[in-house]
C-alpha cells in the first residue's frame, strides 16, 4: 500500500524484504517496535490472488491495444548551435508546467483535469454514448466507439476534478448505469440509477 | 441623489439579470416551459440562501433528456434544493458560516448517497476546511458503493485522524472495490481499511537514524 511504502524506515523495509538474516535482532532497538508493526500488517495481507472480472479484463486489454497502436519513437539529435534555443524552450516549458501544477489557494479549488476512459460491454448495441453532468446530459455529445474487442465500446474524456454523474445511453433510449462504477438513484423514481465518478 | 440611487439599483440588478440569462441559456429548448419556470424559481430561492443553483439546473436538464414526466422532475428538483439546504445547515454546524457553495454541493451529494446531516457535519469538521469538498465527495462515493453510512464516517474520519490528506482519500473507493472483488462486503472492506489506517496513524513518523559520533581530529 502506498502509505506503508512511504512511512517505514529503510532498515525495516530490508527486514520485510528478507535481507536481514538475523531478523529483528539485526535492527536497532529503536526500530524493533516499528518492525513488529510492519510484520503484523504484512501478516494481515490477504495472500489469495485477486479476482478480476471479465469486464475489467476487457477494458484493460482494449486500453493496451489502443496504446500499442499509438506508439511512436521520437529521436532528436541536439547539435551545438541548437543548445541555446533548446534551453530557452525548456525554460518556457518549465514555467508553463509550474503554472499548471501551482498549488491551489484556500479559496480556489483545484482545477486539475484527469483523463478517463469509459467502457461498456454491449454486444447487441448499435449505438452507445455517455451522458452526464460533464456534457449537460447530452446523449449525442460523447459517442463511444467499438473497440477491437467484440462487443466492447469505449470513449476517452478529459474531465475536471470533482464529482460527476453519468449513464450510458444504448441505442438512443436505454439509460444504463456503468456496472463497474458506484451508483446512486437518479431521483426521478422508477429505480434508475446514475453512476458516480469522483476525481 | 435620485440619479445615484437609480444607478446603484441598476448595477445591483445586472448580476441577477446575467444569472437568469445564464440559466435560461443552459435550459434552452430542452426543458418544458413549466419546468423552466420552476427551475428559475428554485434557483432564485437557492441563490437567496447562498446555495448553488447548478445542481438544480443539471437535474432539470437530466430529467428532460431522460423523458421523465414533469411532475417527477418537479419532485426531484425540490428534493435537490432540500438536500442543498440540509447540507448548508450541517456545514454551518461544523463552523463554516457561510459555507462555500462547492462544499454545499458536495455535502448534498453525500446526503443523496445515504449520509445524514449529522454525518456530513462530523466529516466536514474532521479535516481541514479546504479539503471538505473532497472529503464529502469521497464519503458519498463510498456510500454509493454500498458501504453503510456509519462505516463510511468511521473510515473517512479515521483516515483523516491518522494524518491522511483529503486528496489521499480519493483512493479509498477503489480500495473498497478491490476488497469487494475479493469477496468482502462493502462494510467489511471499510472496516478493514479503517483498521489499517488507524494502525498506520498510531505508528507515527519513522525514527531517524542515530547521528554518528564526530571523527577525532588529527592533532
């Protein structure tokens, strides 16, 4: 888990990795309590292999294929006369990135955006789109496209950080919640639900 | 004097006119006239109380696009306003007065997902005020995953109490989903994650290495 990686002393990590043959005795006394805690947490980890649903596997494989198709190699040869313009361009780039990554103030919320891939397995569908709070619930705004995987539809969007609600629209009139996402009632009765995406 | 008063009155009316125009533009022709009138009325009521109007507009558009009957849309819009009012009251109870509209919307989402006002108040006061919106969104998302509200509060409050930043909480829904995929119930997953967060919080920062003694200097 991320927080364990961040927190434990390097010598405790060596113990967890089996590098200390003498076990706890090889550690400084001040680290032994922390090491026991780490060992206890390690013992609580479920050793069984995780179960991955078919839908998730299909989404991952579709993403991998899409990435492989876009792969390009870029080789830039830097000559001496190009050094000054290159450094100037790098300085401008650093400045721009710094502005984008600037920490938000107490009043202004973070405005970071994230790229999200929406995937639905719908083998019998003729058309699929996604509609939600991010596109004014417009079913025609964000169509999904068929992927190489049979019956798998997908679309990639860049969305601002925050909470978004959405649903898939199949063949223009069937509203379908994302089976892979949390969902809440849409508030209109009739048992329909909106999927929730929190970024 | 009368001229100045008239100018001030006109200036005061400009934002209201712009706000009204914005809602009308967003509703466009997608929303029936009677629904649009109700949206304007509820949005004005929300604005007068310092509440965000956007969730009301969004719900009206959603209802119309989904071809929901006008009476059901009206009921949903009133429910959205009620949740916003409940959220704002809870946030004022947590010391935010007036509460930020973004946090109010996040609290209303959490209430819609299954938390009650006292739980929203507790979570809003559990971490830094600047991260309250994220905290409440994560809480709502956990509830939407099927985690019971009491376990949601326990998990989120424990994680914040253990020193996690609100932004770190964004990983919790995926962790619950992973545990559910392994066969746990959402409640069991939340309890397990809360226990792990508490254990990490008790451990505190790692001890530093002892400083080596200074090397003896050559005479």
